């Protein structure tokens, strides 16, 4: 069974060093939400990239005041 990191780590993500060590939304939060989205889909494989991007956007949209 895939883990949270198995489902979400396949997407190329920005390196934290590219933005001063800060990353918004935090990688852990993106992974948690991407995993939740994967579970809601019925744990269907093959959509990790979509889940990651969707989770990242949803979290960023919840906090528009945070500089990205």
C-alpha cells in the first residue's frame, strides 16, 4: 500500500533553498492534503501529480496573504 510520501513525492517540487529556505505551503501540509485527496478518490493510483498540484493550490488559496 502506498504511503503519503509514495503518493506525493513523485512530483518535482521547488527546492526550499530557491526561496530562502521558506516554502509555502509547507511540504508536509501539501503531502497530507494530497494523501487525503488520494483517499477520497478511492486510493486510485496514477494521479499523484494531480493530487499534489491540487493540494498545493488549495492550501495556497486558503492563505492568499502569505507571500509565495
